[in-house]
């Protein structure tokens, strides 16, 4: 009798839990796109938040005019916060870095819709930088030094660079998470760290650098002269535009079409360039990111452990 009561109690808890999850999804999708329940579009804080918000709102304005849906833009304080927002239905669309997407897919079945394009390329690399006049001239010189990473879920700013150091048996004396790519560069520029990791992209047609240092030229004109690249990571598939699981199909289709139209427009090209140096968007599938999973596996790195 006691066993039967216990069984029924456990069953009731399971049913209640499932019902709660289903009801949360129903609430998240109810009138989604209305003024009362706008589509929440989140961006990772890889650059200065104010600039990201400005570009994000320009995208949202275009999408609203094109689809009739209402949007709300947000830039949480970390990549992990964006991932968790997708998992809790607090975010509907997220512009996620490569590894952050992989984690969001594995934990919450988030679905990639687009891969970004930069300088005509669908992949990029991470870079190690240090003061040009300093003692660090190569990756091997990082031994015993202070290193600034961007965020624990950044592929180019942490995952791949830290994997290289692990492979080569190089151990920094200390590490910090600066909170973004430009912030990591600034940590070296100001002497807070000896070396930093951030994204790298090739120079544009005029020879102007397009890596993370370029975003600081307006406020720190000598950053290219003062901070030099000392090494690179392996190539990485570009970052994503990702939709949360169980987004209504009609809404997903309309928003995807509007995003593709925006990326192909003159205003869209300018906005995306200001946002994350994006040239365009290409349709993508989860299989496009298997190469990252294979790389992590070869390095004996479990994605689920990387944010702990």
C-alpha cells in the first residue's frame, strides 16, 4: 500500500512538472509578436553594449515593419545568460557566438537559422595579442603570465585559445574574463593583463585591420601600433542567428525571410557591419557546426563542463 501511494505521488509530481513546462511554453507563445508579448531578440555582449543595442534596435525596427510583429532587444551581461534565456523561453531569437550556440543546442535544442559572413568568409580565427614592445612574442611566452579571455562561452576568445594552451602544456599564472573582445584587448593595452584572446578577421580591401582591435581605434587611435598579434587559433565556423525551441512555425518562417531581406539591403549591410562586422547571413543547419564538436572531442574537452 505504501509503495502504491509513493508511486502515485511520484507520478503526480512528474505529470505536474510536465504540465508546468507545457504551460510555460504556451504562455511564451501566446500572442507572441504582439505589443503585450513582443519577440525577444538577445545579443551577446562581445562589444560595448550601447553600440550593440543601437544596431539591434535598427534590426528590430526593420523586422517589425516587414512582419508586423513587435520586438524587444536586450544585451545580457554574459553569453551564459543569453543561453539560459533561450532555455527558459525568455529569449526567442539570439545572436550567438559559435560555442554558445553549440551549448544552447545541446542543453535546450535551440535551432540555428543563419550563419554570419565576414569578408566573404564563413569561418574565422581567434588571436592572441600582447604589447608590441613587451616580452611576449609567441604563444609559448604566455607561460607564467596573466591572460585575459573574453567570456567562458566565447569560441575565439576562450574555448579554442585555452585548448591550444592545454595542448602545448602552457600554463598562465592567472586568467581573467574581461567581458568582451574589446575589453580583453583593453586589458592588455592598460597593463591589466599580459596577453589577451579575441576574434580575428582578415584586413579589408584597404588594408585596415578588422580584428577586435579595430573596434577601439576611435577611442584609442594607437591600439594597432601598441598591441600586436602573436599567434592564432584554428579556424572556426562563424557565429549564428539562433531561434529557441518550439518557436511557432509561421512566425519563424516570416522572421527568417525578413532577416534574409534585411541582410541583403543596403541599410542592413551597414547595420550588420556596425553590429558584429557582418557582411551577410547564410541559411545554416546544426551540421555546419559538427567540426567544432569534433575539435572539442579531439581535445578531450566536454562542452557541458566549459561553463562550470
